[in-house]
C-alpha cells in the first residue's frame, strides 16, 4: 500500500497528463468513489500495516485531485476538505505540519479556495508553522508558498500582511535571517513583490530591517540573476520610501492613535530633522 500510494503521488506530480486523465474520469462520473476510498485509509490507520507515510500520501493524492477539479462542480467538497485538513493539525501522529502545508498548496492555488482557507483560520496555522519550523527547509518552503498564494486574495494584503498584529512580514524577515536557501529567498521575495504596493506592508518591511537583510543576501552566493534583480527591486522600493515613512506627520499620527512603536525609520536623522517641530503648540506632542 505504501509503495502504491507514494508512487501515485510522484506520478500525479510529475506526469500531469496522467492526472488529467483521472480528473476527467471523475468529472464524467467514473472513479467517483476514489476520494472516499483514499479518505478511508485513515479510518483503518490503527492497523499495523498503515503508517504516517501512507496517510500523508493519501492526503496528498486527495489534495492534488481536488485541486484540479472544477470549482463550479466540486466547490463544496473542496472547501470541506480544507476544513478536514485543518482539523488534523493537532494529530501529529497521523500527519505532520509539513504534510498538511504540502497538501494545502494544491488547494490554495485557487483564489476562492484560499479565501475559504482564510475564513477557516488557516492563515494563523501557517504562522504557527513558521514559528516552530526551526531549520526544516521543506516545512518553511511549503508554508511560505501557501502564504504567497494568500497574497492574491482580495483585501488580504492590507488586512493581514499589512497588519503588525499578525506579524506576517516579521516572520518572513526572521526566516530570511536564519535560513540561507535560494528557494526560500525566492518565495519570500515573491511575497514582498505582491505586497509592495501596500504602505502598511512597506512600513513593516522597513521596521523589520529588510534593507539590512537584503544587503546581507546580496553579499551571499546567489547565482540566479533574475532573483538578484527582484531583490534589488524591492530594496530600491524600500529606499525610496524610507524618507516618506519616517515623516513627522506620520509620527504625530501614531502618537495621536496611541499606537506609537519604535521602528528603524525613527533614526538619528529623523530626530535631528524634526527636533524643533516638537516645540509647536507649547510642546503638545510631548505632553
């Protein structure tokens, strides 16, 4: 069973025409019980011949198939399965964090399914995965790939990525400082590229010292010229916005909102340029 399922997983991943044949047969009403049979594997997981490898392969196969089926016909099954997967996050004996996030990528590639994923609390689970990922490259990669997919969901950029409360940008910047792998760097800057038009996201990139991270990365041994250019482009955007984001008007707004936090834009230059402005209205801003 383990060999069969893992082989099918590899075939469906690498031989897309085979997957397309299976999907077409399911759409036509044939193999209609295939997904239920794959789900049934977990029901008998207590038997000694069923292992976490089998459970992972079965769930990956379900995710791959559901991710290729048309939403207008199978949307209810797809969103129900997203919830099923999220409910398994506390059952590490059956399926690991890596197993779950590697399943989600096949579903979150569709905007409407990614929206359901957000509604079910999937976004917070992804951040939990990053927090406990350590140096698990595959877990980090698939988690960040899911986060990139969420950046295409309307309103997510400002409400989730651009909010310091959730710490999405901070998590990604922290990962870049501790893990030096080109594929991790690539997906991180794919995310930054998608959210760079949001002022909130730009502020958080600057506050979390992404410019310093960029400088360190560019001094490294990256071979991909396209990636290097993308990193430089994000750096240029941040450089051009630092002065705007460190303006005194922004500082006053933060004080009045009682949400003032220290950030890298409140540097020595900022205080020198704005020192006299604190005297306005009898030092009202200080009081």
